[in-house]
């Protein structure tokens, strides 16, 4: 119960509090800070029209008596533009629409403030202040005015007017003209009155229209914080109205008229035309003749047409100069200003006769002559008798002559004619008058008037019939001819055919052929057809001679000729079979070294003389191979030693035979065979100190070669030293005597010493150093015997020179040098060589012989 009583007491107190609060609630209100303030209720607030959009322009400011928070609002009349927006909490007012005072200078706004329970709304006026943002505007555009050309200088002709919507100095307007050096007008800067500039006059004939640009300028003012002056421009079109101040003038002068022989009285001669100088308001023109008519001309006063009043045959002059007057007709038909001109009238012949060509018997339009071709340049063709005439007079009788045809062959004289002339035709290019080009030449002779409108003309045919002369030489179709003929062709075989052409006619064009020159005796030519054949007894052999060249001559009946060269190649035929030097050939073969057999084919060309070698049979069989191109015969690869050779046959024979065939590649192919007996042997290793040296240097072949070179150099050096010592000794005597050498001859049975040095030739690693007999070695390598060079011998002594020996002087002895080259080998090496006999190394024999020959040559040079 106590709790319930307490609860009821609290509720009662709360109700009492709210009731007292409601009785003391007041509405919020704005602060009124005046029109110059930027916060408050915006009453009488002013804003410039050039304020940028987005600018905060004002702050609504108010309060609530109970100090409750307030919120602000801003509204506009329905249908009006909303220029401002307010932040409800802060009261900041922002411009959201561009202002224009000239469109709306006052804005009505409803501002409100509320504390959530009470809301206060006030209607305020915001004033938009002016800035200089509007340029002046011209009224009554466009400006087009008409003024007489005799308007006095300084006269007012128009007033332009412009207004400016701005206020203050920005709304005031002043005027001026854009600067122009030729302007004839001026304007009052305040009133805008346009005047003719003092001292200037207007002239319709010079400038019928003027364009003047007027500038309207305001008084200036601020815009967006800067001072600016705005201007506008307008163009005033001023049309000048013509006044009667200019005399008339003739159009199209000077004037020329003509009277023709067919004219009659009343014929129109010429029409003059004049215009009033005042084109804007022209007066009519009156025409009259004041002098020079001699009573034979009249003029229409209105049209200005001059006519003939008599027949041309009665005219006394050929030239008349008529003075014509053109006068303005005033408002009262009085004649006012005038102009005078001269009309020149010429009596001329009528061009009614064209040029005409005449021959000996009257008018003629074809002229023909017969002549020989190629007359000399500059020659006159006297066979033509041509006259040309034009019966008109003066300019009507003047015409040109022209020859139309092959260019620059003939020319005509004269080229310009007045009335009449004799026509001469002259040769200009003699090469164009050629019978071979055509037996007939045709030209057109034209006569054309020069200065007449009708351009009358005449035409005549010029025909030249040509007679031929022998003016051409026969000419071959080619400067040279190339022919091929097989060898062994029978006599009279066709080789080639030559052709020469002579364009002359008759017998001059007939060609006769002859042949001459080196090699022509084997050939003949048909004098009429030009067919070249071999002589009946000729037998051509390509192996003897395969190339022939000679000349052919083409000659006409008067001896004019030309030459051409003929080249004949005798083609080879396979008419020789290959031939070996011997049918039975003996060869010695060292195992591992091939032997060569060679056959010769006497045919001249490939493939007839190309030989292929093959083994027909062999004993034993399948023991040899042969190179088909070179003819080198070698053992089969499996035969590497004498043991294998001796095991192949039961008799252990080391001499085998092979039948070799040599066949050429011609068609048909020929062949021949030879029997080759081959003695098989094996290389024997070297012995002695030289062999030991070669064995040591077998891996260094340059060492062995260097030793041989050193020995030769020592021998040459010793010989040079001995010869130098002899020269020095002889030079010490009082007189110069030739060095005489006495050489002792050896007995005939004594063999001369020779210097034999084995030379290295590399083959298989196991057979590097072998010795052989030089003779057998050469036979094995070349397949044919080769002579051994002779040993070195001393040359014969020269005859003793004449000597003038004094009687009391004792003769001096002549020093002599003699010697022989001896081998430095040991006795053991010598005995081993004797025992080996003919079995020598094939690998060193050839170079050894070359060295011996070199020593022999050196000995001959120094002895």
C-alpha cells in the first residue's frame, strides 16, 4: 500500500510540472540588425547583380526565449524564381541563381524560424543593385539613308540613337565614328547627329554608296570588381542620289565604219552610243553630225545610227572622218551638256574572190612532174609552172602559201602573196625524195587569206613521179653469221645461208654472192641464193681444226657491195677410240700405293674425249679397284701386307695381271683394253744412322726437312767462300788475270760420289720411312719411264786469255781448286745399300732425285 501511494504522488508531481511548462512557452524571433547588416532577418538586404552563384550572401539569425534550438527556412512566391537557399541549422543563405537587375531588381522572400513548436514567418524584400553589364543598344536599326550628292558640307543628314539599360554612369551613352582615312562624315558625340564633314563634297559618279560605322559607348562602371566600359557598333548605309552635274560621254570609242562595193543608199554604216554622266538620274541623248559628212551621210538623232545617202560608186574619197555630237535633253527639251567624237568610215573592196591557181592553160588544181630521185638540196623543181591570183583589192587580196605533205621535204616560195605571184617549189631534204620509199610523192598546195573574216582558200594537188637510181648498196640481214657443221660431213653439205637485200629496182637490185678470206677454200657459196656449202672434196675434222671464219660479199650489178663475216664451228663426232701407249703394261706396286694407267682419246670435245676406266678381268679376281676417272689401280683395302698377297695364290706368286678397259662417253661409245702386269712388293724399313735420324723425326717432319735444307746451305756457303778467296787473291796482283781452274779427271771406271739424302713422304703411320729405287719409284708414280738426271760434272775450261808477259818476268802460277762431293754416311750404311740393290723406298726417291739435280745445277753455276 505504501508503494502504491508513492507512485501516485510521483505521477501527480509530473503532471503538475508539464502543466506549468505549457503555460510559459514563447515563440522564437529574428534579430533585426538593419539593412546594412549581413545577419538577421534579411529585411531590406541589398545584393549586387554580379554576385557569383554559390556565394554565401547572408546569415539568418534569431533566438528562442526558452533557449531551445531553432531551425531556419526560406521560401518564394509560387511560380517565381528561387534565387536563394538556406541551411536550416546554421542559417547560411547561398545564391543559387544568377541575378540580373535589368530583369528583376527586387526579390520577395519568406524567411521563417521555428523552435519545433512555434514557427515565425516574415516576408522581406531583397534589392538587386546595378553593375555595368549591359552594352548600349541602337534603336531603329538598320540605318539606311539617301542624300543628294550636292548636299552642302556640314549639313546634318541623320541622327542615330542608342540606349543603355544600366543605371548611373553605365547608362549614359556617347558616340563616335570608327577611324577611316576616306570618310566624308562626322558625328556629334552627345546627340548622335551625323553630318557631312566640313570641306568634303559627295560625288555619285565616284562613290554612289558610303558605309559609316558608328560606335556607341557607355560611361563605364564596375563589374565583378573591375571597371569596364562597354561599346556597340552599327553601320550606317548612305546612298548618294545623283544630280545633274556630269556631261554625256560616248561608249566604245574609237568608232570605225566601212562602205562596201555592194552597199546601197540607206545602208547602215555604224551606230554610235552615248550615255549621260549622271547615271542615277540620266537625261535622254540627242545625236547630230557637225562636220565631215560631205552630204553623203546622215544620223538618227535618237538612235545614233549613221547611214549612207548615195551609191558607193559616187563617193569621191576612200576615207571619211565624221564628227558626231551627243547632247543631253533638259526638262524643257533644251540641249544641255554634250560630247563630241569622230567616226572613221573607210570605203573598202568586198572580199568576194578566193585565191585561184593557174597553169599554162588557165585555172588548174593539179600539177604533175616526173624526175629522178635524190635531187640536190636547194634545187628548183622547174617542171612546175604555177601562178596564184586573188582578184580582190587591198587586204582582201593578201594570202599565204603553204605546202602540206611529208615534213621538210619541199618548201614553197613566196610564202606571202599580195594579189598575184609565180609559185616556186624548192627541194629542202633530198633524203625524203627516195624512190625506194615510194615511187610517187603527193603534196597539197594551199593558199589561205590572212586578214579577212571569210578566210577564203584554194587547194592544188602537187604530184611528183620518181625515177629510180642505183643509190643503195646490198645490205646483209646481219653483220655476222654463226654456223655449226658436224665433222666428217660429206662434201657439198649445207653450212649456212646468208641474205643481203638491195631495195633498188631492176638489175640494180639483183645481188651476187662471193666468198673469200682465210679458211674460205674449204667452202663455197651459191652466187644467187647465198647458200654456203662445203667443197665437194672437203673433209672436216674437228681434231685437226674446229674453227673457221671468212667473209661473204654481196655485190650489185654496178659493183656496190657490203661484207659480212661467217664463223663456222666444226662440231666433234665420236670417231676415235681411246688408246693406251702399250697393250701390255708392266707396273710395280708397293702395298698401299696405287699405280696409274692412262689412255688417250683424240676426239676434240667432251664427252667424246672423256674416258672412264674399269677392270674387265683380274688374276687373281677381286684383288684390285680402279678409279674410273683417273685410272689409278690399287689393291683392295683388305690386302695390307705381303703375307696376305702370298696367301691369295697357291703358287705364292707376287706378280698379278689386270685387264683394264678404257671407254669414252661419246655416242656411240668406243673402248679399248690393255693388260697390266703388276709386280707386288712391300716397302723395306730404313737402316743406319740416317734411318735412325728419320725414325726419330718421323713425328716431326719439319725437322727432317730443315736438316736437308741446312746441308744444302752449307755446301753453297763453302763454294761461295772459296770463290771469294780466289777473287781476293787475284785482286792483289799487279794485273788482273782470269781465274783458271784445273780439274783432274777421275778414272772412267771410278764411280762419282753422289749426295743421296732420303726425303720424307707421309703415308700410313706404320710406313712413314721407306727407301726405294729411284727408277722404279718414278715408274710407279707416273706410269711411264723417266730419265735419271746426270751427276754433277765440271764444265769445260774456257780458253786461256792472251797474256802480255814481259821477257824478264817470271810467270805466276794460277791457283786451282778441285774437289768432289762425298757422302758422309758410314761404311755400314753403304754396305746395306749395296745389299738392298733395287729394293728402295718409293716414298723418298723422287725428292732425292730433285735434290741431286739441284746440286748439279749449283755445281755448274760455281765451276
